[in-house]
C-alpha cells in the first residue's frame, strides 16, 4: 500500500519538523485564552482517544487557566471530527486530538478526504502511543491466538471481528492477522468503539483489537479476555498478556499514535500559549503516570 506508507511517513515527518515551527497567523489583541477552549475528540466517549484527551485536557487547562471542554464527534474513522476542527474559526479556541488514523491512515483509505492533515494542522505535542489488545468474549473457547485461528478454520463462516470503524488501527490489525494466518476473518465496522465493545461482550462478534484504556475495565470484570498484544513490547497495562510476535502469527505489530493538534491558521499568540502549556504540563509527573495507567506510553 504505497499511498498509505507515504502518508504515514509524511505524518511522522510533519510531527517531527513542525513541532518547533511557529504559526503564520498574527497575534490577537487580547490575552489568550480569554474563554474556555474546545477540544474535539473524533471518536466516541470511553474510547482511548477520549480517555487520553480528558487527561491531557485537564492538564492543559490547568496550565492555561481556562477549561478545555471535550466534544466527541465520532464517525468515518475519525474524519468527521477532524474535519470539523479543520473548518472551525481560526481563533485558537478549537483543538483536536489526532491519531495515526485521522492523519495518516485515512489519507490512504479515502481519496476524497475533506481535510488536508499536513496543510491544515500543526502539532501542539505528541502525547504517546498505545498498542492494541486482542480481546475475546469470556465464553469464546480460545485462550491463545493459535486457538483462535484454529477455531476460525474449523467454522465454515470463520470468525467475525469488530472495530471502531473502517481505517482504524483495530481494523488494520485484524486485516494484518488475516493476511498473516490465512484464516477466514470478517471485519464488522462500527460507528464508534463503545458499540463494538457492547456487541463483543454479548458474543455477537468473536474478537476485537482495541486499546487497553477501553478494554481493561472489562478484562478486570472478567467479561473479556486478552490473548495477545500487538506491540513489540508487552503492554504496561497488562504485562501478563503475550506479544503477538510470540503468539503464533509471525510477528504482527500495530500501535496507534496520539497527538494534540491545532489548526495551522490559528493566531501565533494562541499557538505559542498552547505549546508552552503542553511543555509545562508534560513535565509534571502526574500526566505521564496517568497515561501509563491507561496503557499508553507517554512521549515527552
């Protein structure tokens, strides 16, 4: 998928180079921020992006002296909320929590993407990255990835796996597992992750790749079981779960990058204020510790 690879490379280069660049906007005439700031989360409540956004929003708000109000705008793999942020007034009062899906994967999947992730956005800071856990309902007779694949091969229709939408990291992880094993695995996309988790727990689908922050409460309640983690390292939230690289699928790896972004058109004063607040808040131990507690590896 050369288009997808190119967009992912461009996204990483964009975060690296533009994190030190200023905004082309002009300074506003009043102190910033003079009112609460909206942070759009392009995924539903209870998702990893939502949970991390609330941690970051609280910390940034404390540094800025104004509340950051979370607004969930799920749909189309995060494209709907991200586009709303791109088209918002260029006054510095709308931020968005981006992911590798909204700013890299979607470029390769949607030829008519309504926003340009490189030209319309600039980073405030890279929050961190999170792996996905391969989780199954408690009642499913599969305790390892090898058993899951064997079960798929034993059923005429194979197995069905859920995701938070087309193009999300969970979707691509499932397709990678399918390609690597040759098993009959059918994707069932949902509008947002909470709906997918509900159907997974009910047994309407057989498995799902999803982030620790969203699935750990269900694992702790013993309604879901994690049988593999998609990163090269074990999850900090579930260190007992084996890596998929050793679980029989010849090295499947998949992680999701999360970063806070602003519109490139925003005034220079607001851009600098948000960047300064991010640097200050990320230096306080509570934010990295909170992110680790949700299964994400924090990036300074």
